[in-house]
C-alpha cells in the first residue's frame, strides 16, 4: 500500500496562498479533536491558545463527562482549576485510582452539584470528606471498594443504613466490594435493595455484594422487578446458594443482562452442559462473561456440539471471556491431523469460539487449581500448586490459533504446563497487533523458564502494550529482557513476581529511567532486602519530581513484612495488575451513555 502513495507536485507560491491552519477547521471538527485531549489539559493549556479555543474547551460535549482515571500527569493545581471551570456542567466524574491527588483537591467535587455518577475509588478521601461528597450529590450509583479494616466496614454500614431509610431518587447501581473475609451483612442491605427495586419506574441496573451478603431470596426479589445489566455474584458463599440456578429458575426475562460474573463461591461451582446452553439462550446479548472458577462437566459428545466453546460461540456480542482450563472441555488437536498438514485452526478446540466470537477483546484462560504466589492478605505461597492434567491440552499450537482474534486487547494465560517453547505466543503476538495488557503466569515447566527467548520476541511485537504482568518461579530479569521490553514504548505498568527469580539492578534502573511513559514498576522477586531497597530508592529519588504518579515497589517476595508493603501500595495498581485475579466482568461498565440519555 505504501508504494501506491503518490507525491503531489505543487508550486511553492500556490501552497503559501492556499495554506489552511487549524483555526480554519469547523467547530465540529475541532471538538472531535479536543475529545482526545485529557480534560485537565484542556483547562490548563489548550484554552489559553486563543479565544476560540477557550470557547470550545467549555463546550458541554467536553465538560459533561470528566474522566481522570489513569491521567497520571494531572496535578492538584490542574484538577482544581478544571473543577472550578466546569462545576456547573459535570454530570459524571471518574477520578478512580487518582491516588496522588490530595484530599483537598477531591473536595472541590462538592462544587459540582449536578453530578449523578461519581467514582473516587482508591483516592485519598477521609470519612468526613466522603460524607460531604455523598451529601452534595444526587447519586444514581453507589460503589464502594474497601480496604480490609474494621473502620471501613463500620463506615460502610452507616452509609447503607442512611440509604435504606432514604434511597436517593434514581439510585440504580449498588456495587460493594470488600476483600478478604466478608463482614456480617448489615440489616440495612436487604431493605436498601428492596427499596431500590421497588421504586417507581426504577430497575436495578448493577448489583454486586460481598460473599455472604447476597442469597437466593435477595437476588430473586431484585429479578422480580427487572434484570440488571450488570450482575456480579463472584465468590458468593451463602450456603445452598447457586446463582445460576436462581437466574434460570426465576422465570424472568434475562435478555437485558450484558455483564455476568459467575466466578464461583467457596471451592468451585459445577456447571453442566444444559445449564450453559440455557444461559446462552436466556442471555443472547451477553458482552462480558466470567466462568473462571466454574467447573464444566458433560458426557463425551459426538463431535463438538456439546463442548463449552461451541455453546459460547453462539454469543455473537461477546467481547470479554474468562474461562477455567482443567476440565474435559476441550478436544486436543490430533497429532495425525497436524502431520497431514491440516490447518491448526480447523483442528483446534477453539475453532467454534473463533468463528462465533471473532470480536473478542479480552480473554482469560486460567488452569484449574492455580494460586498466585502473592495473595493479598496471606504470606507468599512457597510451594507451587500442581497443575490439572487437562491443562496440558492447551499448548503452543492452541495459543497460535488465538492469533486470529484480531481485536484482542487484553490476554491472561495462567497455569498452562502444555506451553513449552512459547512459539505459539510469538504467533499470537504477531496476529494480535493491538494487544494492550498481557498477563502470563506459570507457563510450561515451573523449574525453569523454557520460553525466555520466545518471550523476548513477543515483546518486540507488542508495540501497543500498556500493562505487563509476569509471574514465574525462576524468572531472570536480565539486560536482554529489559532490552526487549524497551520495544514496548507505550508501557505504563510493569509487575514481575518470581519467588526464586533474580534481576539486574543496573538494567532495571536504565529501563525505567528511559521509559518515560512508565508510572508503575513493581518487582517481587528473590535477592536481598538491601538490594531491593537500593534499586527502589534510586528510581524514586531520580524520577519522583518528573513523574508525580510514579509507584515503585521492589521487595523480596518471601520477606515476612511483605504484607505491610502491600497495604501501602496504591489500590488501583494493586487490584488491576499487581495481585493476580480474574478481571472479566469484575467492574460494571461505565454508565456514561445512560447518563447522556438522562
């Protein structure tokens, strides 16, 4: 295609007479361009260019929905000025993960009286400030992601009690996340969900409650008034509660459901083939589906019609999928077929999924029984869990076929001992050119890293990569690794977890210093505490001034004080990348479009 471009021959005089500047563009074109500029930059820099730009920067199409999430260059001064300028127009404000902003800056949100959706997850907000924020808004969405601790649980109970007595008009989303053991369910929860569901003209659009807070009776009452678009029942452990059976047995229209998380409760849920097919028929428009802790059983079918991939392939709108690997779901590729030159895609167990869901953007394949070496609230795991024999069915040939998913943006592969040399990863990276987040954990042999060379070649192809998480017991982060990683020029977050791994401090420091987009470097490996602290200090001392959001943590994975270090880390990085967990359908999709409609 490049050879078909012809160079235009123009007279220099005619060019100067017919030149067009950006100020000659129509307002509509300019507004479309300005949408790609962070909101705080519009108010601090762009609006100073000229009077026309100042007028455009205050257009309601740019000021109604403010998105600060992952805008790591936003300073306190810039955000204060932004909120002052647009306070009368803002309806949705997403400041989640802005851990570097001060509490006084976030308190400026109280100026924005028209806000109907507010997200300050992971920000430095005291209980007093949070109370003022909630009291100043006409909330339609309540979301709370709490760190462990009795104080936070008590505060949550107080808010829920207030809401249950006087539910804000139009409150349609209730999302509560509490890590670790769930606290006792406040009595106000049942009253709150009942009032939300029973409100005139109101349908609960999003629902997530911790573990034992949600049971079959409560879910049934919510479904009686309409099916939510987002439902997360992950890790629900109420005795006798099977969320899928409640859903399918409620006799309600489940077609509005777009995001469903059935990640399992205590242990792992068991799902049969008929239940899967019934779910697909009842929710044909599912976009996000998480089955990562759900075992699937079926009688051996004649052909592939009974396989899970065949059932899921009927979900034409599916964009995000998390699936457990380690039960007899897949048919391994026939070695005879491979020797006869048959197309691997035709013999692959993934073929029905590739044909039915070609627009998958997020995929997680997690081997049964996998546990990360770095859990949140417990000491690091010192012994690797044994892999299920069925996980061996996913090898390099299977991964190579996934390269046909041209729209894939996020990929997680964990506990797959069948991945040996990593050649399939190379073909996958070559096909998925827009991959932005990659998480690899315990692939191949756990005693050595057989795919080191392949991984370095993979990184050369991942030019759009933003997040990389790598967990392998014996990984060596040497100069060659960081040299390959330097090809990922857009990389923002890096997390390495290796119980017996090593790193070269000079190579790591040089990489972080020249990677100007990098704002997070977390390395939990072997080595001495002194060496880890020295590298961390070097990076923070040299870069903190130029990168205010920079988060650097280098610490021995098996050190007894690791838990204290984890508690001090920014919650957004901890939950989104550092700690391994399934993330498909974990968060509700943004309600920006719904807010616009209102």
